[in-house]
């Protein structure tokens, strides 16, 4: 009996040691993965700046970053050309490893909740690739729409990047996108169709452009989407009188630009009330199915084809149609502004200013009355509830993107570790 007891004791001790050994190996492996995926503080020229200080609003470090960003030599060494991307992607495995694309989902929760993205792009490949890397996770799906008017070098570089990543693909049909015309909406619908047919697993759809950037980790995005519980998040308000011409008059594209005609349009079909909003949306798979398959949606799509900036009409209007998955009632009390939609954080020049303004002043530059963020905007950006922010530009300020991507990667890996 004593021998048997000793054997059982030794067997138990051996099992305990084995379990400790396995636990130690797993822990060490996790540490190695953590280190290999982390963005270190000395990898790129942008790392000359202290991102921690910038995120804390340190004025001296922000001024240092601003001066660095306008230096010609700094701009030259931080820019990745289209040709360089083509060359880097000759070896896809090396490209994914050196660019630090996540090789696996960082949690079971994320793995069980895939997200579908469309990204519409026409230039600035470096912007696009850094956006893709920051939102990338193997369980998600990514449809990339490249504008037909994009330079050939842009198309080559994007195709090379896409070919290196299994769950990223080019749209089956490209549009020649004209600003404020129907082609912008059609580009997203093309990707909606491709994503819907590619997989039945994804839960939500988010549309992006090449100058967006996430301000939340993938896990935070997943939890925000789960909290919607089938609802949608997008801007949708009653149309201001000064914007009614957009859908009351016919518009047409002439010589690559959209122009207003003197022709009145017929009233909206089926008694649909027209609402205004933004081009960017966070919507459920059921909402996408409605867009693609419902007869009422097809009638509205056809009617909107000759309006001005239909991307700022179609989603806002569909969201208020009874029967649409996740719809809101048409009463003004249910209006949602861009402040309360989680889809996109945008600083509009007309609403910037002092204490009584909607946003603090832009710390970058303005393009089409939209703030292109600088490092001085970062602290404010990360205080907001939105999932993404617009606009960023590596040609103008690569440091703001570097600090954002480092912050997000560190946060994501800390949760994983």
C-alpha cells in the first residue's frame, strides 16, 4: 500500500511539474509573440518623437513633431512609394511579418464576431496600407474598391498588397468615382454585394475611405457593435431647406464633374421621406441584405441616381423607412447627428472654435472644410466615442498616424497578453 501511495504521489508531482512546464512554455511563447507584434520605439523615423508625451498633450513634443513633419528630408525618408510596396510584396510571408499583420485573432470574442469592411481608395497607398494593417484581423473580411481613375502605379501596389492577404480582396467591379455623384454610393454597394456573397459569418458592415483611421482596437469595435444589438449607427437628420435642391433637381455628370440642371425631379417614390446624413455607416448584415434585395430599396436607389451627393442621402433615408432592419422612426426626436453616431469622427471647419463650438480648433490643415488631423488633435481624438476618425494624411503628418497605430497595437496586445 505504501509503495502504491508513493507512486501516486510521485505521479501527481510529475503531473504538476509537467503542467507548470507547459504553462511556462505557453507564457514564454505568448511573450515572444507579443514582442514580435509590438511596434517598438525605434523602428521608423517617426519614432524620433515621443508618442506618449504627444498623447498626453505635451506642447513641446507636439511642436517638435510639427516642425519635423514639414522638414523635406523627414518627408522623404518616411514616404513609402508605390514601387516600394510592389517590391516588398514579392515575398508575401516576409511582408506580413515585417509589416506586423496580426496572424491570428487576439481573442475568442473577436473570432466569433467577424466584421466586413469596404475601403474605397483612389490614391495614397501608404495611407491605405497603414489603415488596413490597423484594422486587420484574420476573421474579418475586407473588400477594396479602387477608383478607375487611380494611377496605374496605385493599382499595381494595391493589387500586390491584396494578393498577399487571404481575407482581403478587390471589388469585382470598379467605378469611375466622381465627387458628389452616384458613383461613390455604387462603389460601396459593389463591395456590399461581394462581401455578402463571400461569407455568411460576418455580423456588421463598415465602409471606409483611404484617409480614415481607427481610434478603437478591434476588440473595442466588436464590443461596440455587439452593444448595438442589431441596430445601426449612422447620421440621419431632417433635411435642412438649403440642401433640398440636392434631390429636388436633376443632376448629371459632365466632363467629370457633377452639375445641377433646371429640371425638377419627381417627388420621392412610395411616399418616402428624404433625410440627410453622412456617407459613412455602421450597419448590420440584415440592413445590407435589405439594400441588396428589398424591392423598396431598389426603387429608392433608382430614384437617387441623379441627385447631388446621394451618399449623404441614401443611408440616412433608408434608416428611417419602417421595416428596414434597425430603422428609426421619422420623427425629429429620433434624429442622430454625427456627434452621436459612432461611425465617424470628423471636424468640420464651420463648427470649430472656442468653448461654445462643437469641436476644438483643428491642429492640422483643412481640405474641403474638413480637418486633416495633426498631432495636436490626438489627445482630443482618443477621448471620443467614435470607432474611426477622418481625415489623416501621411504626406502631411505621418507622426499622428504612427502614434495612433502604436497606441492601438499596444492596447490590443496588452488585452491579449
